[in-house]
C-alpha cells in the first residue's frame, strides 16, 4: 500500500508539474529563455515538455497503417487516393490553404530538365505456373509490388528459361529466349532491355530485391521472403506490351529446382496502361503572424510501393502529427501563433519537388529552412536501423546545423535510459517500445527531397534511417513501425520548426552562440582529421598531404564562420545583427591558432620523414580554370547533371564522357574509403551547387577536394560545359 501511495503521489506531482508548465507557456508568452542547462535547447523546458507530451507516436502510427493500405507509387491512382486523403486530414486538423497542386506528368513534361512518367493504371496482374502443375506465383491485387512499374497489357503462356543474372550478353550465350519468359536475378529494368528488347523474350520474372547502392548493408538471400520494388522502361506507343514480375529469392529457388526436373510453363496476364497524369503535391500552412518574416517548410514524400510503411508513410504521418500538435496547441491558446508561416508539403519524391519549385522557386517569400522526414518510424531492432540527421552541404552553410545537432543531443540524452529521472522529457508512446535511440549527425547525404531545397539555396536537413533491412521491399510493413521512434521523429520536427518559426531579434544572439558552439566542435574534428592525414602520409606523398590539410582547415573554418553569419536572417535591428557579426568574428579568430598548431605538427612530421614540403606549381588547366566563372541562367538553378546531359544531347562539343569518368573516379575513391552510398549520391550534383557567378572553376575544384574528393579542373570545366550546352549556365572568362 505504501508503495502504491508513493507512486500515486509521484504521478500527481508530475501531472501538477505539467499543468504548471502549460500555464506558464500561456501566461508568459515567451517560448525562449536562452540556452537551457538541462536540455541544451533554446526553447524553455516548459515548451519542450509541452511539445513532447502533447504529440503522439501512436496517432502517427495509425496514419502509417492507413497510408500503407494503398499502393502509392508515383503517378498512379493509388497515389492520388492517398493525396486526397491526406489533404482531407490536413483540413480536419485545421491547416489553412490546403490544396493539391497538380503538375503535368505525361512522359513529355519536364521540370528543370528532368523528365516525367505517365500515369500507370493497373487493372490486373497475375503470374501462374501452368505446367507441370497449376500454381499461382503472385498477383498485383494481393501484392502490388510484385508487378514492375510500367508493365503493360500482355496475356502470354510460354516456357520458362533460367538466364542467371540476365543483365549481360554472356547470360544468353547458350540459351534461346525468343518467345520465352525468362527467370533472372538481375534488375528487371536491365533484364527487359536485354531479354525482351534485344533477344525477343515475352517477359521477365526477377528475384532482384536489393538496390545496388544498398549492397553494403544486405545481400540477396539475407531475407529470402522479401520481394523487391522495381520498374522497367516504359514502352513506346508503337511497341507491344511488356512486363516484369518480381518474386522472392525463395520462390526463385523453387522454380530453379523445378527447371532441373524438366520444362516449366508459366502464364502472365497483365491488364495495364500508361496515360497522361499529374504529379500531385499536397500543401497546407499554419499562417504566421508576420507574413514578411518568411516561411519554415516541413516536407515528406507521400509516394512509394505498398506497403511502404517506413518508406515513407512514416515521414508523411510524422509531419501530419507535427501539424496536428502545433495547430491544437495554438487553438487552445497554449502557444501563440508563430511569427513565420509553417508550410507542410507532401510530395512525390524528387519529381514532385522539382515540379513544385517550377512554380514556387521565385515566390516573393524568404524560406528560412526546410526539415525533411524520410523513413522515421523504424523499430531499430527488427530493421537493423540507424537514425541519421544530415548536415547541410558545404556550399550552403547554415545555422540549421547547430540547431539540428542541439536537438539530436537532447533526444539522445533523454531517451537513452528506460526509466529516466525526467520522464516528461522522454518521448515514449503508449503502444511503443522503450528502446533507446542513437541519432547520429552525418556529413551531407542526399537521396531525398532536402537535396533540392539546398540546391535552391534554402538550408535543409533530413531525419531518416539508412540502412533498413526491409528497405524497398514487401517486408516494409506496419509491423516494423515503432510508435516510440516515430514519436521521437515528431519531437525532432516540433522542436526544430518551433525554434525557427518563433525566433526573432531577441533570439538572434542565442542562435549565433549555438551555431558557434557546434561550429567549433566540427572545426576541432576537422583539425584532428587534418592532423591524422599528416601522420599517415608517406615521404613521397607528404607535400600533397600538407597542402590538402591546410586547405581543409581553412575551408572548414570559413564554412562554420559563414554558418554563424546566417543567423542574421532572424535579425531586424542593427544591434542583433552586430551580435551575429561578433560571434562570426570569434569563429574567424579561431583559425590562426588552429593553423599554427597544424603547422607545428606538419613541420615536425616532415623533419621525421625527411620530406620536402614544397607543393606543385599550378598546371595550365588550373590557370585556365582560375579564369573561368560559371553562373546559372535565370530559373535554371535546380537542373541536375542528369537533366543537363539529357537536354544537352550528344556530340563532340558535349564532353559527357570526360565529366562522367571524373565523377565515377571520385566516387570510387570515396567508396574505397568506406563512404556510404547516400553521401556518394550527392557528389554528381555537388559541383553545380557551388556555382554563384563569383567562384571560379578552380575555386570550385578546391572546395570539392575538401568536401568530397579531388576532381581535375579540366574535368570540372567539361562538367560545366554540359550545363552550358543545356542552356542552364553561362561560363564567363575573367
């Protein structure tokens, strides 16, 4: 009895504390009180508790369960149903100006040089073994992911032929696949091109399940029941129907066993067509009290295969829960209306964001930051998941890095214990786990929509999970979603958006000090890495390592100084701006001491090795690159290198091969050092992000060498000439 009474007393005290916290927020109207010694955040502890305790991972998980009932592949009827449902929910929770913005997607429309897909309408897709017995292998009604996107109408019965991987000519050297259906383990996109387009096969069965960029984390067969998500090239209107079905590796082994015993026949029935469609972007806002103060943008991609629970029903559900929480707190008077408008966007990944920017890139509104959520509900144990938050790219340094890192530190610290001393600061949902979370800050990585916001000059980050053992497969189901981890993603977003949406002159200095604090940590890490590179250098390579270490140190300190300076975006008065300048000057003032320490180490190490420290003289290509300055043509800033290559076409004056060879070489060098694929995905477009009409190609090459890997100046000139040929850039000579 005494124990029960003690527990009840403690609960009453906790409840009273929460009530006091909520009333304090209402009474004072202040959400900020400097850097909190308990949380490390700029928001008051009361506001943080309010955001945590009024948000719900359970409600978000319910949304995940609903969305995962639809096949939400881009430009399909299922995606449209999901968009309409999300728009209705956004209206129900009180978002304003809710709309589904439609952008043509018909195979002809382009956005910043990037093509679009046609609407894929599937009425039926079935695959059967018909001999030596009758067995249904799969059905698109039961498992939509099993029919590769862009498969079109066909009704064929034919012998099944095993072609191994099926992606190279040698796979077909000893078999005739004409008028047959092939069994392969390779990407159906490539297998259809080889087997159907070139060899005359009728269609494809593929057990491909792991994307090439995920082979570091899992291999085919690790999960034998997984069915992968894939597509094939859309046929021209004058081509007959073609198809590819996806099956598990277990099922493929069963079919291989049957083939060893004798002929196997299969029947494929597909009723599907490609039509003009649209990219549908759901948009809604919480209006700001000061329209001129700008916007905070919160994004998640709504699309993907069924079930696609974590990818990305989880992100879409998380930002809906953020919107519901903020709207309910404002409506209750617990929080005042935000200073800045908070815009929520549910998009078709990449393609929808390009389309949205085609209309909104030049809106007369300042977007202070973007927070993206992609795969944020994983049960970290069952999916072998790791949560990460991306820094912004070096070409777009921002206060957002310090803000994001402070939230990561807070969430990690207060969700590391199963029974913490301050349970009100822990995010644990009613039906969720009590598992720990270990979010890590990661060097800029891409693979989702924050990349395009950064390319547009809007500082953006993403919270997400990679790897995940069920990524892009049939096993990405609601069973793998943990309401607690989903709740923590919601909390990350709420703290970030609240800080950015409410901060003003009074918070400018604190934002600058926070940015300085984390900038100094990153700079110290960079100095340590530069020192490590000197100690690892050989005598022959010491001179180049010495130069690279110095360049890296200067680059990082200047980046962090620039990040601090971006806090001026929150200042409207001269004194607030001067406070930012003082903090930025402190970051700049740290550089000489760091350079002195590195120089002492370099001199001592060179003496030990007997190495010469003189660097190489600039080459003629370097001298030429120093005179060439690329700049974007108006409205073309978001063109990707792939879009530029497509638009530029081919010809002797389009040096595609030279640029591609250099980019692949840089990727391979980084891959050999263990750099992850999501980071490597950003390398191809990274040089273009440095273009501002002031930096020379040589300066961009020097920045790329620090941020990624060295790329020869003449190869970068070839790279920018592709954009020039595409009409996206002009290259001036000074």
